[in-house]
C-alpha cells in the first residue's frame, strides 16, 4: 500500500480549489470517502451532463410570457404527427424529448410533413400559428446563444439535495452586481436553506483550503493504519508529518523575521541552528517512520524532536510566541483529534449535504 503523505498531489490540489467551485469540489471529496461498498464507485453518482455546445429541444422556447412558457420538446407530436405514429409502433410513447440535441431531432424529422402548430397567446388573448419557416428562423436565432456548463476540477454529484436549474437568456454584459442580485433572487425563490445551525462552527475549517487538506489527510491516514497500531502512535506520526510538510516551505529566519518576533541578537543564531536541526530530524522521521514501523522507533527519536521544539520556544519572549507560530507551525494532538472528528461528522455520519445552503 502506498504511504499517504501530506504533499501528495490530491491534497495539494485541494489547497488550490477556486472559490466558484469550492463547495462542489468539497462535496466530491467528502462523498467519495463516504462510500463503504467496495462494489460502489463515485462514477455511479455523477451528474450526467449534456455537451456544452449541443443545443437541445428544451432550449428552444416557442414563447415565454408571464402567463407561461412553451418549449419545442412539448409540441413535437403536434408539429410532426408522423413522429407520433413511429413512436406508437416502437412503443416509445413517453420518451423524453427535452434533452434530445436539435441536430439529432432535425435529422430524425427530415422529410416528415410539418403540421402548423396553433396555440393561444394568453398575453394577447389571441390564437397564433407556428409555421415551419417560423421554426427554422427560431432555431437559427437560438443557435447564436451560448449554452455554457460550468467546469469544476471535480465533477458534480447527482445528489437529491442539489438543485440544478437552466437559466435561459442570461445577459453577461450586465453589471456584476445586477447579475449577482439576479442569482440571489433565483435562489431565494427556488431553494430553501438546509444548513444545520449547530454545525456552523465547522465551516471555518471546511472553508479554509489548507485546513481542509489537513483534515482529509488526517482522516485518510487514520483509515489506512493497521488495526494493531495504537491511535496515539498514529496521531504522533501525523503530528510530525504535518510539521515537516509545513516547515519544508520555510527557510531559516532572516533579520526581518527576528525583528517581527522581537528576538534578541544573541538568540538569532541558536534559533536558526535549532530550526535546521528540527528540519533534518523531521526529514529523517518522514523518510523512515511509516505507520508499519513507527512503533519500532526508539522513544528518544520522538523525544529529541519535542526537546528541540521546546528549546526554540525557550529562546522567545512569552509575549511574542504567538507571532512565532507561523515559523514553527506545530499542530497539537488535540487539534489533530478535532480534525478527525470534523472529518467523521461530514464523511462517516454523511452530513456532507449540510454544506448545501
């Protein structure tokens, strides 16, 4: 089994989720981990999408007024009676034409007799005829509109709690604030908030890319351990892994860093020497201490890391230790257990849909 490391590409990708796609991608990551049936796959739960560039019948609006809207898929049998006869023969009555691509529909009906469709326009209280020429002109106009499906790093899930809609004729040339208010109005009309108020405290963890990556790393690491390995041993390994990962991107401190933390000149060199020592201790720990052989490590190896951290902090004034945390981002075991509990709440208890609000 491959050793799980915090700098694996999947955790680094989580750190780079963009704002517009964030919740969708988080749902994907949580849901994927919630699947317990070995025969099940997340591929079985993905939302099927129509190609961005394909115009479908429900995109073709014959008329749209305050009194109602009519789309092409609703009248296919009215304008092509021969199509109805074919479907009867094939026992195809009830087939959903709404998602049929327009070009496929045109090929299917090529050569069929067109029947002018008469409808009542409630806005003018009069009857109107929709001719074959009228349909051709409409299709030509509609084909100029762009049909866009938002692309995320992770595919969208077909969850009952999702609420997908198609927005027709959205004018992207409008000011940003008008577009935003329009989306908010649609959401208010068509979606009810289901966020659990007693779990809002977890959102500050979930909606922080780096914390989320840490949370999922902790969960995956715990899930991958052998049953014979004690939990506290696993958590200690995770603790040092996280510190090594975070320290790896931080070089020794320069004069500006020392000034920010109000560190005296005589303590600058000892602190940097201890930081270098800590980095190499952690690097050796990371290279050799897999979960399978962690229990075989001499306790002095672990103790030396802890002693080095204590030595560094002993050289810093108590009033400025908080400012120094970013240079020595050591995660407490209490925090790691908290990360694990948050992950279990969303994954094992299947509360991932509470993020949909």
